[in-house]
C-alpha cells in the first residue's frame, strides 16, 4: 500500500472520501509527529478496525502556553513518514499552520467542566487548543474511527465529549497506554530526559502500579490510594503538578476523606527537570503498569 501525503485539508478530505466511496472505513490517528512506538501501536489498532489508516502530523500552536515547548517540540517529518509507511498507513495529513488557522481566525471550541481540573488550570488554554484542532481534523477526515492514547486521559475525555456534543460522525476510541520495558509511558517528550531524569521518571509508573495493587487488595480509602503515590514521587525528587483521584467519566474530584467506587482515575503530572510528564491508571479497570520497579 503506498503512502499519500496531503498538505491541504481539501485534498485530505477528498482522499478519505474516496476510501469511503469504495465502501472502506478510515481509521484516523491524529498526532503532533515525533512518532514513537505508542503512535505506531495506535496505527496498528486503527488498521485492525478499518480498511485504510490516516495519520495527521501537526504541531498545533494553540495548545501550547507561552512558556511551553512549542518551538523546541521535536519535528521529525522524514522519519515519521518512513514509520507510517512501515506500518501500512495510507494517508498522512501534514498541514501548515496557515492551512489550519486561516488569517484572522476567530473560532475556538471549548469543552466545559471536564477541562476545569487536572491539567486544565495548569495549562490555561491547552484544552481549547486541543478541542479546536481536533474538531478541524475531524472535519477534514470526515466520518471515521479516531484513536487516541489513554496516557492523555483527560484529553481523550474532552475529545469524546466534543465529538458527541457537536454530533461529529466520528467514533472516538481510547487505546491502552504503551510503555517502555521499565514502565515509563511512551511520550514524544521523553527525548528531553537526561539518563538521571529518566531513571527518576520510572517512579511514576512504579507508584501507579503500587496503587493498582493496593486497590486490588481491597483498599478503597482515597487518602490511602493517593497519598503514597504523592509521597513516593516527592521522595524521588520529582516536582509535582498534581496527584489526583477523579471520577473516570466526568473527572469529578474525589477528596482524600472519601472512598472510591468501582472505578477511579488516578492521574499524575510531574516535572523531571523541566520536562512535564503525565501518566494515569483507572483503578478497577487498568492493570498495574508492567516493568516498573517495586
Ligand atoms: O495528543 C496529541 O498528540 C495532540 O494533543 C493532538 C490530539 C494530536 C491534538 O493536537
């Protein structure tokens, strides 16, 4: 299967339409490039459920804050295209900023509620940028199955709700977080980590794995599930943005004084040096991250 690269939304849309006219289904994987095995596993999952896999590669400026890493975000297009080819991707959409944000654009998509906690207050404007670009990407792709990693759990919930609320003809599906052998969640930002920071970062999946084991052993007190994660990460020398328990669907806060129900999101955002890492497990749903130190 040959790889077709499109820069224009209209061309990408026409290519996806042609697949649908032949009776095919598009499996769509939106990305910001710097593709790693995690992205490629999403492509494999898309191929298993659809006839033709489409990937978008676009470093979206509106989801980065003024002090974030937009300028230095890794851009590896040639390598990304090779990787797509090797995984049977048929269409890649690599638009310019001008294509996605026409001069004087004034339109933004905001999802309320779900964006008010966790990364929302830490990264003002981030989810508005994500919802806006994903809405545009969905319009460009047309009816499809779109796959997103669960590492960005809040993002997944925001996109699911946006697609539902705005009646997009898109089925949004989450895919299990893909991890390194030592448990660290794959992320394009892992390349920023020094060997020492990388070693410290392994404590994140390790702490989440310990929480999964405590939950499996019957612990339901929020403080006893959340507190040890926070303590372990602080002790390891990570600077914490948050360690929180939340309802897994509406992302409503679960106080330390409460007990968790059948399922609960345990989410972490922490800095190793200047690199912000996020990870999570849904207690009662996800297995303990494998490979992490005890
Ligand atoms: O997760 C990402 O790579 C990005 O946030 C996304 C969904 C492609 C939107 O730019």
